[in-house]
C-alpha cells in the first residue's frame, strides 16, 4: 500500500473524504471497534491487516461505525462457516488485494475527470466523489452479483445433466499483453483493448461466430460450425503474425463438443479445454482438441498414427500430448493453413 497522506498537509480534503466515504468522522480506536463488534482485539487486528491496511497504534482514533459493522459481518460469516479457519486468510486477503487495485484505478480515473473539468485533481476528487461514488458502488455490486451468478451456473453446469448444445469454442489471447500494458496509460490501454475486441467482433460476425465475453486481454468466442471457428482463429493468427498489421499477436485454443449455454454464457469441459489449450499455445498459433480435429478432418483421432492430416482447407499437425490443469495427456493438434 502507498504511504498515507499527512492529514496536516491536505487542507482538510482527507477528512472530508472520510466523512463522505465512511459516513462519519473517525472517532473510535481499534479496541473500541473490537469491543462494540464483540470480537477479540487480536482478530480485529488480523482481519484489518489481511485486508491490506496498515497497522494502527492502539490509541489511534482512526475508525468509524462502518468498521464496527464490517467486523460484525465478518464474525457472522465465521459463525456461519463461510470464513472457516482453513480459508479465512485466503479469502480476506483476496478481497483486500482486489479492492486495493480497483480503488487505485478508480481514483486515477476520477482525478483525470477532475482535470478535464478544469479542477485541481485533489479538490476535484472531493467535488465529484459525492455524485459519482454511489453510482460506482451500485454498479460494482451489480457486476459482483452477475459474476456470482455466472460462477454458480458454471459449477451447476459441470455437475448436472443440463441440456447442452454442440458448439465450437475458442479462446483468443493477446501475446505480450503484460509488457505492452505497462507502456500505456489507463486510457490508452482501454482504447487498445477496445480496438482489439472490435476487430475480432467484425471478423467473427462476418464468418459466423460470436463473442461471448472478454476476460481481460482474452476473448471467448463460439460458432455453430467448427469450420467457421477454425477460419476465424486462423485469420486472427495470420493478422497477428503480419508485421504490417497493427493487430496484436495472438494465440488460440479451439475445442468442439457439447456445451451448456445459460444467460448468454457457455460452460462445461469443452470450454475448459479450449482455455487450457490457449494457455499452452505458441504465439500466432491455433491448437485444437480431439473433438475439433475429428470435425475438421472427418477422421477419428483415436489411435491415429499420422503426424499430419490434410483436410480440404486445413493442415492438422499432431503434437505431443499435453497435461494441463484438470486434464492429463490431452490429444492436441496444431491447426494450420494448407
């Protein structure tokens, strides 16, 4: 975490932000918070630290009723078995890290907005936070609930006999995203990712595919036809390998089989395999699973000894079996143009 701002040098801005964001001026010590929440001080200190906040002196008046409520809720989750001893630290630490990164990005964004309005970033942040923060908080809650629904649907789809659809599934991942993102401002990074998604969307729609969602620098696509998806993936890889094309280098994993669809998302082992293949693909390459190989080549992949198979529009080169998370010794082929 960054060093705290000295309240004596902030012209009262930090105090005003505390009032807006926490609902009141800090008036409690850590011991008083623990006493009001009915939890031991040691537990209060541990949770505070796991959330990523700096330790405070015992006599520091730095807390509000919101901190008491947070400890009460935490104690409830422990009592209900959600925050059991074996997963308490991991879950709370994950919350802290995730929200710390999100808060850093949001403060930078609001400071940019303040500058565009011609205001001092510090004073402008205070001026616009009262109007913007409630909307951001509500939107965050909505996004969390939607992702919770999505995660729950995936779990149920993989453990139930929900109706499935035969689909070709492909993940497309930008190569070198981390290093490139470090050279860009937040605004430039967003513009770059949006241009990437727009280019993929146009190509996919033209060839019979559709984008399901983006996951950071990765896109999940589906198509009814494995041939259509193969064409899309190969064209994306070709563009990424062209030094004269601004489209970034990519890698792709393609799988074909029964997929559970729900609320616009897709779930199941076929989706998982496509994701795993993407993680091991080389730059500007497309890897396919057994289901996609059989659909594209018209041949059985079980017991095939040929190192290379030529289909009407593709060349499929057998690779060594790979073991990835959840799947051992997957049969894999590299998809190439003839």
